[in-house]
C-alpha cells in the first residue's frame, strides 16, 4: 500500500514508537491495542520480534482481533508470521466456512495469501483438489460471493486434468444450467468420464440420465446397470432408485421383495423416501409380511425428517387403530428422483 509502506524497524525503535508497549523478557502489556495494530501494520520486523521473543503474542492477536485493525495488518503480503498464526488457531477455525468465525475477521485475508491454508493459490498453481474446492466455494457462496460462472471455470480446470469429482460436478452444472447454458448431452459426457473412474455419484447420475432419457436415449436396462454400480459403493440414492425400478418393473421384472431389500439399504442410510416406502411395504404387506409396528417405526423416521406423506400415514394408522385398508401397489415415492 503506497500510504502504508513497510519500514524496517528495530526492537528499540518499536519501543520508542509507542511508549505504552512494553517489550522485554516480561509478557506484553498492551494498553492501546488499536495503536499497536497501526504500528505493526507498518513494520513486519516487529511481528518477527514478537513471535520470537514473546510466547503470548498470538494470544494478544486473538484477544484484540475484534477491536483492532487486523484487517489492515493482513494486507502486508510479506509478513512471515501469518502461516504460523493461522496454524495456531487451526482447531478453532473451520477452513470450509471462512465467514463463520466472527471473532477472527482478518483471517480470510490472511488465508488468501498463504497456499497451505487457502485453496486459491494452490488452484492457480494447478492443484486439482484445490480447484475443485474453490469451485465448490463459488457454487455455494462459501467464503466468497456466489458465482456459478467462476465455479464452472474451476470445475473445468480440474475436470480437464481428470479429477473425477470435478467431472461429475461440471456435468451437474450443465444439467442444471448453472454458469453455462443447460446442455444434457454435455452433462452426460462429463458424468460418463467420471463414471469411468468409478465415481459413485457420477455412476448414479449417468443412470438417472438413462432413466429419464436426458442427454441419451431412454434405456431402463442401462439405467439400472449404472445404479447397481453406484449402489455397490454404498450410494444410498442409487439403492433407493434400484428399489423403485423393481417396484415398477422398469428394466427388470417387478419384484416387491427385491425392492424392499434395496429400500432397506437406503433407508438405513437415512433416505427419507426409502424410509417411507419401507414403512409402506410393512403396512400393506408388500414384499414383506404385514407388520404395523414395523411400519410405524419407518414412518416415524421419515416423518421426523419432514415427510408429510409419512405423517399422514401415521395419522391414519392412529385414527384407525392400525386397521387401515391395505393398498395393493406402491404409490408415493416410487420413482427415482
């Protein structure tokens, strides 16, 4: 900054600059933290001295972070103490949510200037994981203003270097028209590249493409093939989708028992629709022996996650003493999302 140049300073000069700052073998005594901040903003050697001579220097920074001009200090790109300072507070700072800690407002600027604590510099140097993380930040507006175009830029850089998760994310952006025009064929292209690397979410997304006929010709057999590959990796949504395919006989023979097996795997991982369908199966004896108590357990789990249909089923069962008419087919939540 032209109006705030870096001026070499000695320990003695620092003491003379502000007589209310005691530097020596004793702990720092700070009367005017804001004044100290102004001095340190100008003199990087002062920080070197503080860190080398006074073990409570970091505590000083934390104590006065809200009241002092630390943001101004952080603009000094040559300060070697920044990385050490951040490292000391790593356990108190959520690096994925930079704006969440109001007590350390200066940290965002500090982190931006040090590669080991912030993805931006690493991303610019070609690190694919950092590029993907930075893209996620722009897509979600986490720590930076939300910017889909910028997100696509960084997803593409990582995807073109072969990072499967970035390829899947870029496909998502094309599918949903975020930062780029909606293009189902382009989305499928990137999903396929990621799926070929066995990325579970991309495998599932490719299956959904074939199920819906988006970007490819509709093909239920291919859809369930990709769902199975994702489900083998434990993907809960893919497991739910397989259950739906068996309930409806899409690409496979209709088989409620097989459907309930897959719904259970998905429900046990917390998928609300799968919990509802499992409860529905137990309530009506579809694919399993009818069991009202078991049905209530699964409906409760779904209702607690806000599923209105599950709450409706619980109300019916309560009003009728479990004696509600049984349905012969699955209704709600019986199609892949």
